[in-house]
């Protein structure tokens, strides 16, 4: 039976786990927990191929509890009952260590069925998920476990696993290996931090590079061929989607044009044209705003062009929009103003519309006192006249503060000249 190389090379010691130094390095908290032998309920969160299952296996070896494995994509309620049935029997005298992979696929009832046994210590749960546990795991279960985040492995760390895999295959098959410069570095960099994917690529390259004479030749072109698009981690409904969009907006807000086009390229490589367009429009209003009001018109034109062109050409007008916004002066004064006003509205701080501002375009309005004292600003010098606009309950409330940029400061100076700085 075929046995994947990645499984054959699965580490048997914590020291051999690639990456995750922030939780598994010397003195790191998860490492100390594992070495203590007192294993609490744990949730491992992170992308595929970064060591979650490997670490769970290593934990299982350090406890006398029986190890049971379930995958939530295929497990049923009966599978859970079968595990629970072993508690208190000769099959599991010390209790059960349950490794539950892809726990996000268990519904609320299935997750809750574990609570009683986790509470009394019969089952120690180690759950793994590629999705944010704070969104997909129910609070009752989450409160009984500690979450550790596993991160994508750096290319430098992946290279160590690639070298180990190549050495293993060379010795196992008794061949002479010839690898072009840059081939293994490309595999390590192009796997997107997924060690399993990198090892699978090594296995494929060995199969393709064998010439039947006891030599294996690995070329850079072959490495590129087996790893094409492998570095992409993009899920339109998952963390990857929102993390990229967040980084995209924050890079533009931080006026970093290089980071802006980098994240835009990653979003578009995932084919997510609508999200890129929508986010650019949001940024124009939220982060550039009144510092460069014309930016919205330019961005809208770029977005319209991108939607008409489609990918890959759409990346050109969208790059133009992203770079314009990244290098434009910034102001969030409009965003802050509407947020403050909305907070008052949501809290019920509204008040009656002043009578002179109410609609007076109907018979009987005057009898109700509507619009009687309203003064039409265009009839006055500079098209301005002082009068009350906010409700009585909000008189004196200030939502908008002029930003320090040139455009808004010019507007501030104009209005101070018209109505005086006190208004």
C-alpha cells in the first residue's frame, strides 16, 4: 500500500518539528506543557501542513491515555458514542485522549456531546482546525480548552524538511542526486508554509527525475512546474480572505504602496475581483476621505473599468487605484463623524427636529408652526446665516473635526472667515 513520504517522515520528537518556535521552542509554553505530562484540553488552530497532527501524536506518546482519532468531516454521533463507551472499561482505564481533526465541521449538538466527559476528565480533547476557533467552536467548549495558533512555516524552516526528505529518498532508493541551484529553495518558498506540500513536491520530483541509471536529476523548471500556485492560501469564506483584505486596507491606510500592491496581487491571484473592488471603494471613503475627495471618483472609474475588463487585465486599473490611495493624503474625519453620530442615534440620543426645519410644503403646515422661522441661507451674504439645525437635546454636539490635511484646513479657514471661529 502506498505510504506518503510526508507520513513516513513525520517527526517522533518535539525537536524535529519544523517551525512553531513561538509555542514549541525551548522554554515556550506549549512545549513546557507537553514535557510536564499533564495535558489539558487543547485546540490547535492554523493552516494545513504546519504540524498540528504531528504535535498531537507526540502528546499522545507522553500520556498513558488511549488515543482515539476522529475527523469531523466524516465522524457521526455514533462515532462519538463509541468513544465514550470505552470510558471506565479495560480498553481505556486511564481515560481517553481524543484527537478531533477539523472540529469546525461538528455542529453545536455534536460539540456539546463531549462537554460532560471533558468536564469530568474522562476525555482529554485535542482538537485541530484550519478555521478561526472563536468563530467556529462553541463557547462552552472553547472555555474548557486552551487555543494555540500554529503559523505557516517560514521558507528557511521548510528548507530543512526538504533537505531531510531528499536525503531520505536518496538513501532509501540508493541513487545519486543532482539538484540544480535554486530548485530546493524554490520548493521551500513556493509551498506557502505547508511542510506536507513541500515534502510531497520532493517525492514527485524524485519520481520525475529518475533516469533509470541510478541518478536523479532535479531541475529548477521541474520544481516550478510541481509547485505552481502552491504558495496561495486563499479561502473566500475563511480567515485567509479576511486577513488579506485587512492587510490590504491597513497597508493603504499606512501609506505603504509596495505592501498595497503586494496584497492586491494576492487577492487577485485568488480570483477575488469583487472583494478587491469593494475594499478599494471603502478605503477611498474611510481612509482618504476629505483629504482628497476626488480620489473616490478616480477609484470608482478604476473599479468600473476592472469589472468591465475582468481578470487578468483588471489588475491594471485596480493597481492604479491602490497606488493612488496609498500615496494620497489621509483623513478619517468623515468616518469618525458618522461613527459618532451613529453612536448617538443607536443610544437613543436624537430629539425632535426643530420646527423651522420641518417640511412646510403642504396645506396646514403653517398652522402647525412648521417652517415659520426658517431662514434661507442663499438670501444672506456668503450664503450663510446662523440658525439652529441640531435638535434641542443635541445643541452644541460636535461630530466633525477638521482633519490636519491641506484640503480640510482650507475649508476650516474659509468657514472661520465666514462665521467666525466660535461657531
